[in-house]
C-alpha cells in the first residue's frame, strides 16, 4: 500500500466486538494515536468501557452499522461469530479486514475443515454430520471421536467425546441435531499454534511457535518458543503462512495445530488475534494487536521478533473465591514479582470458565520462565 493510502492517526477505527481481544486492540490503537469505536451489545464490555465511542447495539442493527461505517475509516473484528453479512455490508463503504469471506470460513467448522482439506493442508480424519443417518456405524475407524457443532463452538463448548454410534446419537440429539463435524480423536504428542499478520500486499510476519496446554477445552498455558524440535516449529510456521495465503487473508490470524507422531495437523483457524498470542504483549517488539492496527490502516508490519522467552497462564473466573461480595484472588503473589506481567480484562463478574485475565513470565531462560510461571499458577490455585 502506498504512503498516500495509509490511514494515519488520529483517524477513527472500528472494532466489532467488545471482549478482551477488542480491549487490547483499543489500547494498541490509542498508543499509536488512533481513536476507536467499538460496536458491542454489552454495555459493560471490556473494550467498550475504554473506547472513544461505544455503540451498544446488536451486530446486525442497521442504524449501528450505518453509524460505524460513516464514522470509521477502517473496521476489524475481535471474534469470528460476527455475522459475515455484517462484514459484507460494511465492506461496501469502508475497508474491512479480515474479509467477510475469510471470516465466514473460519466461523463454520464444516466450511473450515473442507477448506483446509481442499487446500491440501493436513487435517485429522472427519465426517460432516447433517442428520443422524450421517453418523458412522460402530465399526468405523473414526471412533473414538469428538462431535463438534459447526457454529458458535469455542473453548470446549459445543463438543462431546463419543466412542460409538449410540453415544454419537445422544450427543447429536443434545446439540439439537445441528450440523456438526465428527472428528477422529488422535493420540497427541502436544499442541502448538502460530499467530501471524498478513497485509494487503501479501507480506507476512509470523510470531514464534507457541506450545499450548488446555484445561477443560480452554487454553491454560502457552510456552514460547515451543519446546518441540526446530523442524516442527518451522513447519508450523510454513503451514500457517500457507493457510493465510490460500485464504487470501488480510489481518491477524491464529492457526492451531496437533502434533501427532511428530507430524502436524491443522486443528482450527481463528480470524483474529489469538489467546496463545497474548505473550506478544510483553515478549515481542510488536504485539499481535499492534499488528492488527497496522494491517487495517495499511501501515508496514512491525517486527515480530521475540526478545525474551515467555510463559503465559490464563486466569479464569474459577480462581475467584465463590463468595459475596466478590473477593479478589491473592494478587500480592503476582504483583510482587519483577519478571511477571499481569493483565486483567476489566470484566465485572467472575464466573467459572470465564477468561478474566492472564499473566506472562519473562526470563532469559525458557526453563526458568516455566518454573516461575507454574509456581505462581499453583499459588493462585489455577486448575484446582
């Protein structure tokens, strides 16, 4: 993009979604001199509370879309369940990055799996389930498997483990017989992810490969750089770039992988900054949210170089004592450590399974970062 077509501060940028990813975007945009309008139906949304303008309306509200299109010079999103039709409508009058087409693929598991398979990217064996009759018989090699609803599933929601046809039928019924993907459960070595930014000219900046562990389907810990082989880490980067190129993607993208017998399989794609990329806030020259600002405004991508090994730990609402009035966790255990960076998301109410914040430990040694992070994780009773 030429310098004349760059969108420069103090332009107003639009964000669809008011969660913690939107909040970090607002912070990054403000630091760079931009203003931000957030569209989110929650009047207490974390991003809406710190935005210059908060339009409190649904994502398909015609008046709200007209307002954000007329007042913002570019628009992005922080989660994949914004209706693709909304993005298409806005794109008629203002640059929208990522595109509606890319988001539509990522927000629907069937479209996502089919796209990856047709693009020649490695995926686990799966079957598309539109009706009960599509469920494989007991002798199918796909079992044991995970049944996943095609829409609106995240952080382990809308998923069920099944070992035979009877269990699959029960799970499909529990999901109101909505369209699903039945995916073979594989024995995993571990899981990794790559977050990258790709601009309108096809330039790509990848962040280091992260090693991830989950608890109840929700990301728990990310270790960066990942402890796997250099070959696996490098291949994950190559595959993530391939996903972005085949999607003709413009924006920040998260790509999750399974590592099985040393081989990589693409698990999911997220058309937005990613939870496993939160370490970039503290450990990289340019974080994933600044990259999001840069892509949507046509600025050159920043350096994604990691300057310190890092371990990120999610903080869910489970660690808040279940008492009224709400009591805070023992933050003195966290805030007294000079190599630990704390991030709370400004959510009004702690609930089990709700992402309330995270902390990142930095060190000159990955092993030292892991040791301290796991010590603090234990002291805060994360996962208990």
